[in-house]
């Protein structure tokens, strides 16, 4: 929503969070997703992809009360970054992964087709 300073603070808080090991990995992965989105919004797709690769994807239903641990926004952003960077074959695999893991991903089904 344009509050980049707030997003940076939130990413920092996620990175610094000290909970159980699995939850901490999940929080850091989410922080990388926030930083990737910020890079994308600044027009830096290679940096966005680097953040996504650094953060990995932590699919964790244990730490998500509504089973949103599939990180579909991050998977979608990875597909978009790969596409923009001229890596369409890799992007296709990520687009195809959308709407496979959770009913909450349905909104991505049509654009991914």
C-alpha cells in the first residue's frame, strides 16, 4: 500500500523473531517475501528473485491458522520475476504450481493459465 518503511520494519521484525525453529524459518521466509515484493515494486526483478531464492519457501501448516503456508504470493512473484528476466521455462513451472496446494490459491488459477 505504499508504506515501504513499514514493510521494511515488518521484514526486520520477522527476521529478528525468535520462536521455535520451524516457526523462525517460516518467519524468515516470509521476511524474504516482503523484501522481494519491495524489490519488485522498485523495478528490480533480479533482486526480487534473489530474495525469494535466499528465503526459500517454507510450507508450514503448523504456523498458519488458515493453512496459508503455501506462500502463493511468493510463488507467483517468483514466476513473474523469472518471466521478466527471460527465463520462461522456469517461470512456467512456478505458474503451474499455483492453485495446487490450497483452495486459497484459486484467485491465481486464471492468470496462471
